[in-house]
C-alpha cells in the first residue's frame, strides 16, 4: 500500500497519507485545506545477498576474537 508525503500549500504542514486510489480526497490535518502537493520521498529497501566466501569447517566467520561468544556463528 503506497504511503505518500504531501505538503499543504496553505499552511506548509507535511503529512503522510495512505493513498489507495488516485481520486481519494485528502485534506491537510492542520488547517483542513485541500491544496496539497506531493513530495518526493526516499524509499526504504532491504537487500541481502549470500556470502560468496563461506567459512570452512572450524574457521571463524565473525570479527576477530568473536569465536565462541554468544551471537557468533562459530560452532
């Protein structure tokens, strides 16, 4: 579901709105005005990739001196 940021052109308040359809009416939460401009927002994304250099059995995969400590991946 897209969440967009808008700035009211009357009072300057910035608000986020969940917009399901382009024709959904949105109004400023501060002044009630309907003259809002959509803002450009940075998106958030999470990417992961498998490690190409997996440790060999008995080797440590964490930072130096972390083997055997809670949270380390060494067994």
